């Protein structure tokens, strides 16, 4: 498909999804189409473009010429004269920018709700958080609006949203991608990140953005490290550090570990206490003063905006750095160095550390009730990486109770390519999905399952607790609704997909379809299609036919 055609499809998806909170500035379709046509012309002229026609969203603390940069605050907004280095390099390679995405204000938060432009809802479950601070970027990718999105990461903002939305989050080593044109959170450890449904494409974009630009004094070339050995050793945390995970997450993590072990990876348990102690310093020590240095003056100058344009939680965190002295900073730097040395010693001889990306996936209501406490739980395994100069990669690993679950690989600076090689071992793990309608074998959307790497595993029946409705959609499809008493068994098929294909497939689901757990007649449960309750209001109840294909047969007769 041409770049211009991809733009038309993207804007169709954006309009159908009705997710305005994803964007702070969405470019007019005509402007994006014009840029895409220029890319098509460049490609037709024989210009080699590594990202020709790839659609990109950009977190709104990263400059895009011609669009305001707000960092999540309308009062802070300014009009940049040039693209950030990262954006310029993507455009040079043929990528097309669709718009600027919502974020936790001033990139302070891991929840995606701290924005005067609205909380960004999860791509799979709108009652759950999207994760932050790169909330809009992750959801734009997960919903299929764009192919890639840029985020930033200081404490986990390029990884937590990836995990909660079932996509990849590439967090390069500190300094590999210049931060020129990025509103700083903690300038010395901020990292430009990439979200993608396809790991290879995300890594290609990350590598195209690498390299000093002569402007960012902290930019550096990637250290040269060896690739993955034939039988790599991967570290995992000892059991006490996996306590407190959301229901089902410890079991899911154990399943990922088991699949890696069966693929020839040697698994070793490591006490990661020094790394977790270092993680606590990011907000619990004097390092928060770097956030104060970045935007503290602006917040102090506009106290009247706190509670309206300025998020109260963000303002409190940023100004908290005023309590730290220069002595505190140097003490914490020494403590961090010692913890880093101890952590590196414990990981010596391993290719990477494998952990859950985060610890839980709260609802919007849970975060609103305890914004600081809820956020603190999100960064247990992410906060230390940039402080200690590690590369990280968030990897989709399936779903628990109908919402995405992800793991994370973390390694020393320069191990970026190695982490990607290891991630592919996880991405090939199989996941099961129940379909009951247009994705059944022989039906018009079955090709989407096949394209995602799916294969038919079994024909099954649900437990007798569901109703099936004929929805008014194109193409026609049914909506499955659990009712408990008064329900019946519905015919369906279980398809097996690779974890990477599962995320890409779900990203393309149109409203009103969602993914949830479906009970089968044998008492087991599997991820499967559900329809939102509002979608079945007024829709014909076709439960008595026992399944979609039988209904279609009788309709044809």
C-alpha cells in the first residue's frame, strides 16, 4: 500500500475508535496525506528509504516542527522551529508524523492519568489505565492508528505502557539517541524510546535515530558488545522479589521462564536487592531535584494553575526536589554507584535480567483513589535502569484475565541488539484465542488470524452461560455476552497465535469488540471475543441457533 493509502486507513481507524484523549495535537489528514505523497514520490524516484510510509506518533514532550510542544500543559506550550533530532532522523528515512500524543504531565508518572488533556484509557480495557508517562503513544500503536510511536523514559515510561497495552517498548541505552528537542524530566538519564507492534520495525527505527548529533553533550555511540551465545544464561529475581504481583501474573511469569528454559536458555535466580534499592532512589532520594531543575521554575511561577492546567500530583513531585541539598545529591550519587557495582556483580555472567515489566494493572478508579501509591507500585522493576545505565526491552507475553501481560529484558549499556535477539525467543511463545464469528475458518475476517501467525487448534463450545447477538456491522459479525443463568453453549474455535502476532491482531479489533476470558464447556477458560454491552442493545438475539455459522446457513435458506 502507498504511504498516502496508509494515511487514509489510519484516519479511518482513528475516527472509528473515538479515542480523542490519545492526542494533544492530531494533524489534519490533508496535511499528513500531502507529506505521505512526497514520500511516495521520493521512493518512486529510487531514493532508499528504510521507513518509507511508516506512520509515527510523537509524545508531546518531543519537538515536531509546525506543531506546539506542550509537555502536557497548555500554559507551558511553545512552537519549536525544528524537529527534535530523533524525529528528523525518522522523517529523513521516510516516516510520516501523524500527530502529538498525550502524556503524564512533564513526563512525571507511570499511570497515564496525570494530564489536563484527559486520562488515556487502556487500549484493551477502557476501565484500566494505559500506563505512563508515554500513555498516548502506546495506545496509538496498540489501537493500530500508527505503526510506531516515540516516547521518553526516565523511570519506565517507555516500558510500562507497552506492557499494559500488549506491544513492544524499546528503551535504548542512555545517550544512544540524542535528546535534542526533548523537554527534560531528568536530563542526565532521559531516553527517547520506541513503541511498536513489530519488534524488528521498532528496533530499525531505534537504530536509525542513534548517534551523536553534535548538539546533545550527553549523546554517545553504542558500545560494541557480543551477541547472544548458543545457550545464553538469563537471570530472574529470587522469589521474594516477585511477591505482590497481580493475580495470575506470577504464574504467567513462571510460564515465560519455563518456555525459555525449554528453548535452551539457562535460567539462574539472582538476588536483585541492590537494583531495587537503587530504584527507590529515583523518587525517594535527591535525584528528584533534577525534575525540579527542569520545570520547577515554571510551576513556581504559576501557582494559580495548580488544579487546572497543572496536575497537583505532578506539581508536588516536581517541587519536592527543593528539599534536597547539594550534599544530599553527592551522598546519593555515591550510594547509587555502590549499589550499581553490587548489582552488576550479581548479574555477572548472564546475558540479561528477565522480570515482569510492572507489578499490576490498576483501574482508573484505583489510581484516582491513591495516585501516588498506585504509581509507586508500577516502577519496581523499571526505575533502576536509567540510573544505572542499562538498556531494557518490554516484551508482550500474553494476557491474564483478558488484559495484556508483559515481561522485560534488561542488560548493560550497549546490549540493545542482544536484548532484541532474546526477546524473539519470548515472542514465539504460543497463545490461545477463542473466536465465534467473522474470524472463524471460512469467514471473511479469518485471514487476519492467519496473517498474525494463527493456526486452528480445536473446535469447541462455550459453557452454557452466554448469549449471542447479530451486530449491525460490516462485515456482519456476532457479539458474545456472558449472562450466567439463561445462557446457552455457543460454537467456537480456539486458534493458537504467537505472542507477537497476538498483540498485533488484537490491535486491529474494531469497536465494539474487546478481549476477555471465556469459559468453555470443559471448565477451562481462554481469551476470547466479547462485545461491549452497549453494542448488543437492540441487536437480534441469535443464541437459539447455537453459533454464528448455523445462523448464517439458516439466514441464507
